[in-house]
C-alpha cells in the first residue's frame, strides 16, 4: 500500500479498505506523522481542487470510530473536484 510495508498496515480493516480505495483513485499514502498514522495526498495537487484544502487528509491511528473515519477518507477521495469532473 503506497509508501507502506507490512509493518505499517493500518490497525482497522475499514480504514485499510478506504486507503485501498484512495490508491485505486491515484491518491498517495504516506505513513508517519506526529499524531496521525499517516496522510493521503491528492494526485492532482491543484489549487482549483477546493483551494488545496482537501488535497491532503490525515489517516488517524486511533479514531473514535474506525467506520466513520473510513467514510470520511472515502468522501475526501470521492468529492475531489477534479475526480468528480472525470467521466
């Protein structure tokens, strides 16, 4: 998965599936950070894409609800301005 190896698989299955969805749509996953397990980055890195606001999303290591966090990650990918514009 992205810049990960076997030791860096996210602990929750729902989040792992959301990250696979992100990668399938071209997003890059980078492990590491201060409070987050990692971050996912938009492949377009375009200022038109919501002003860059959603071009990076944190992947929390211990979210209160893994299911809700996984839905958030999928929503970020699915609502990417450029992603929505492609047929």
